[in-house]
C-alpha cells in the first residue's frame, strides 16, 4: 500500500503542522480574535447538515465534494492574514481591522446559499446559521469592523462562485451506455450520476488525468478484460463475499460491520463525504487546533476530496472501459465469454437502503469513489497528524451496528473503507486498490503543494 513514501524524520516533523504567519511587511490585517468559538468547525457542521438533507441528484458524491471544497477554500482565504497562499484573488478589505470571523462567516454562508438554495433545501436555515455564528463574535469587537468583515466575506463568496462557474458542463447528465457485455448499465431506476464530471476544472491537480489509474488488469477493451482469469477471480470474490445472504464462512461478522460502517449512502445521513469530514472535525477538536489551523486543514482535506472525485469519476466515465457493477456482472455472467464465471440472476449485493432494498450506486465500478476519497483524505491527514495516529470514528448509516470503529492509523481506516465496498457487494478488489493508490498520491500532492508555508 502506498503511504506517501515518507521517512520517519519527515513524519515526525509533519506530525503537528502550525499555520505559518506571513511577514508583517507583506500583508496587513486584523489580529486574531479571542474566542473559544471556532467558526471553521462550526460551518463544517452546517455543511454536514446540508449533506443530510441532500437527496437524489443533489446528493451525488462528486457534487458534495465540490461543495465542501468551495466553502472551505472561501473560509481559508477569508483568514488570509494568516495564510500567505490563497486560492482566490485577494480582496480589498473595507478596513484592515475587519473581523476575520465575520469574513469567514459571510464567505461560508454565501457559498452554501448558492449551492444549497432554499427552494431545494427548505429545512436548511442558512440565514439563522449566519446569525448564530456572528453572534459568537466577541462583544468588544467594533460593530463597524464586524460589518466590514461581513462585506469582505460576501466579496470572497462571490469570487468563489465566479471561479467555479465554468464547471457547468460537468453537470450535464447526458450519457449513452456502451451497450456491450462488461459495460455499465443502470441497475435500478436511479439516473446515472456524474457521467461528465471529468470536465470539471481541478482544484489542486495540474490536470484532470494527473492521478487517473490505469485500466483494470491493463485491459484495452471490454472483451479482453472479461475473458481474463483475473476478471473471473474478481467477480467470484464479490459473488461470495458481497452477497446479501453471504454466510459467515464467506463474510465474517466484522466484515459485515465494516461494510455498513463505511456505507452512509442513504438519505438522512451525512453521506460518505460527510463521514470523512466529521472524523476530521472530531480529530481537530481532540488536538485542540486553533481556528486558523482548522481553516487550513479543512482547506487541504476538502480540496483533496474534490479532486479525488475528479480522479474517480474520470476513471469511471472517461476511459474505454465503463465497468459494470458486480450486480450486473454476476447476473449476466452468461454473456461474458468467461468459462470461470456462472450467472446467478437472483444475486443481490449486501448494500441496502432504509427500506431494506438492495442497491448498487448509479455509476460504473472502476474505480471506487470510497477508496479514492479515503486515500486522498488519509494522505492529507497522515501528513498533518502523523502516520501512526490512532483514533475512533463514528457512522450515521442506519444499518451499521455498532456505530463506532477504531483504527491505528489513517491509512488503515482508508484501506478498510476501500475493502468494505467488496463486502457490501458493489465493487471489485481492483476498484479498491486502484482508488487507494491514486487517492494516497493525490493527498500527498495536495499537502505538499497547497499547504501554507
């Protein structure tokens, strides 16, 4: 497993990273506000509430990753006196002593209001969230500096929205399946999710293909892939371990627990993206990071997650092989021209919604989004907190029992996240391996190239 190739000395040096202050002569701005209320963590909590309310096309993983990056980049840039590197052009402040907290609040609110509009999210009261956040600004702060900070934040939000306006073509739902054995086709009535996401502009990567993994098993066509012994081995592994009715001899109780722990795909949960952000929130609180540090950490994590979506969805849709899900491969094995696979039209994956209906996600299998997201997240987190940082995580998936699991490292959590998709019956092993490898490399890249110096 690729873990960034860090030496022990570098790992030790990077275990705790503090935001570097820009030289006084380079920038001007207000001093840090004295308050125990962390505005960066607060708005990430609001973001998770938005994720919980997202349904249908609004809940697609790649869209949620983009939303997280836009909000957290805006908050990071709102904290600009402590951040010498910004993603957006620097604004002209109303006054050099404008409240950083008010700027962060208005920037986060403006971005979220554009991404989660009232008409589609009637139960998400973003105005109240803004009022509550700004009410936490210390009473001794000059009201004029609060008003100025709010105006500054609104400028940043507008810049962020304008910066990503060119992403519109990526939201095009048009897709024509290849229509041959091995090619993805819908497994239920849900519309295909993100078929043109490879057209989105990267947040940190130099190109959309920078960390795209090679095609599974080195194949160049569906026929070559399906005829291979490796393909049969991959299909048969999921057929046994990922079946809804798999016996304990095939899938252990712990593997079943891991499968549901990392699922979080159903409505009303914070979704897979939110789970990784929630773990980040918990660890940031545990380590007592300062607000400026959290602004930087979440900027890095969310930027890595957004580009991980581009990596994964590019592999899913922008290559010669849009690989069908195990559910289809097993049911239609009679069409794959591989004598080592046998069709089972009644086969169902373990994955299920609140109503107990088994399902597969509405996009191709290779590579796993969970694996790519998990690897990218772990790549950043292990550089910030250390490669041997142990922690306990939680889940909101309604089928998970228990609701907590403990891990010796971020890499171990990411690997279990990836493998859980095999036990859930929705991915092959090469989906997990390819996604993890790309994700770790991406997370390392984001940390090294985008961390404030």
